[in-house]
């Protein structure tokens, strides 16, 4: 990966054309939305047992 970064910095790697750049951006945006959704699901999975435990504590 460091070699690829060095090539890009040295101008040896071709830049993406406008279409490819837009496609990569769309992929990145989609991945970011999916990741955010995954984090929300993880958060909810932590909150559910917490709520259940608190509710059970109120019953006793």
C-alpha cells in the first residue's frame, strides 16, 4: 500500500476519470450509510439487555 501511495504522490499512477470518480464516491457513500446503520443496530443490541435488566429490577 505504501508503494501505491508513493506512486500516486510521484504522479506515476493515472488518476480516475470523472465517471470512475463518481462511481467510487457513490460506493463510499453507500458504505458509510451501511456502516452507520450497523452501528445503530449494535447500539440497539446493547440497549435492549440494559432495558430488560432495568425493567426486571423494578419488578422485584
